[in-house]
C-alpha cells in the first residue's frame, strides 16, 4: 500500500500484528515518542512506581519468607524473559546496576582471558561514560585503549596485540545495523574476543548472540524493554567461557571462586530488588514476540517517515542514513542547520525526539508502542516546522 494519506497509515495499523502491544505500555495520549536515546515508557504490567525499600517484601518483618531466594528467583525470571530477545540462554545473562559498569566488568574479564594481549579496542560511537570506564580498565590492567573511529578501519587495527573488541550493534548516528556475525568471525580469526553493546537494539531488532558467536554483550533495560528509569542493565557471557570466568571472579565474601548461585554474567552487587521487579514485569510485554517481527515493523515505521518528510533541496534536510543496501536500525538522524529550532518546534507539537549539537535531530522508532499514524503525524509535524524555517530563517 502506498501511504499517501493518514487513512492509509491507519490501514497499516489495522494490519499490524504487533498493534496490541501498544496497550501494554503507559503512554501519554497527546505525545508521540521518538526520543530513541532516552528512557522508554514503562510497561503497564510493571508497578506504577517501584516500591520503596520499606514496602518491598524483602524488608518485611521476620517470618518464613526467604528474601535472598525471592531476589534470585526474580532475577532468574527476568533473565528467562530477556534471553529469547537477545538469542541467549538464561544462564548466560545476568542483571547489573548499569550498562557502563557492565562494560567495565566485561572488559576486565576479557582482559583476564587474553592476558597476553595488551590492547583494548573500543568503538568511538559508544557512550562517553563507557570511554571513561574503558580507560579505567586499561589503566588498571596496564593495557592500551585504542578507539576505533570507523568500522572500516577494523582490519587494520586487528592484530595479535588486541585482547577484545567492543562495538555497538547499532551505529547510534547513522542508524546502520552492523553485521555482527561477520565482524565477530573476523575478530575471532585474529584471536580476540567480541563484546557487543545492545542498548539500541534489544527489544526492537533481531538479535541472536548465539548465531553471532559473541563472547560478551551488554545492554540497558530502559529503552525498548519496558523497564523504565529504574531498570537494571544486563550482561551476557557465552557459556563456553563460564569455567574460566568463574575462576577469575571472587566470591562475595572475598574468598576465591564465584558463588554457586551467581551466573558468570551476574553482578552480585547489582540493582536493588525493586528495580529488578519492575524490569521483570516490564519484559512481560514482549513475552512471546518474535524479534524478526519487531525489526520488520521498525523498518516499516522508518520507511513511512522517510517517504513523508519533505527532503527537497530547499528544505536543507540531510539524512544521515546507512549506505544503500545496509540494514537500518531503530534510529534515524537528520542534519539541518536549524536543528535546534526544529527540535523545539517538534516538542511544541507533542513530538519528542533527541537533539545533538550542533545540527542533528535523532529519532527513534520503537515497534512496541508506535503506530503508523504516529509516524505519519510526526512526519507532518516536521514538514510544518521545515516550512516555518524556510519562510522565516
């Protein structure tokens, strides 16, 4: 169907097999959320707010309850729901307090597993906090941190000195989805380990850590996974590394050997019980949903948006998209010299998006809660803002 009218967009919503997912999220009726680099909405099945410490059963009066058992049970249930969304086994996933600390711990572990290799290779497009923590790992372990500015330079950087390569599955500026299986194979041929950042992918794109043969992965629970602003992060350690990782990690009492209860990916100083509870319930919204179906809708939403936005030369809009034939992720970046004004104009029209200095609008397309009519209306709002800029700039 050629989507030239709002009615046609509504017809796409009628055909959408994921349409019912929207009802599972707590959404404001007058706001269209395209803020792909921000915290996503809570699932309606999650608590309206996380319980306070005093309210949570973990801190109930003494009795027959077993708080530690409850904590680990809830962690286990959360990882069981998360595992199929990232193509892993539950025992390979652990919940952690933050994505950056997950990266810190994964890099330390990788450095230990490749103790004879002095270089940590990190993608330039990671979060700034990740770069700081990666630098800390390098300083702590006496290694060199090398930032990879362009993916095409990877073959020149990979040699027998590299211990681990950490990359984002989705390029957060261009929106390009990287061929993680091929890249991981290239990293392994060089004898290094592969670590993938999934924050901008899990819950919206097809992710299969087993098929990629990834060694490590990390991600946040607050973007597309329904955990809200208190959600824990998560980490993945491939089962083939578990024995070595267990030997590398201390017990919680400081003695040698990791706790029997803790999967190697588990941070034993992880998020509070209440945030784990909210994340566990938030993941219920995506239970049983095919990741390939999620990605197909993400692609459809972006295709509609690009078809509707006026990109004629006089508007000054430049799409920073992936090259022709490349797989596109959840994010779309547009460059315009008046991007700040356009962002403010979109906010005033009820469309949330991200503004990156000095001249980039970044939009995120979540298949779980966005409708095709939402994307239609957002594109029309941008066209109106572009008309204003053209007339008055």
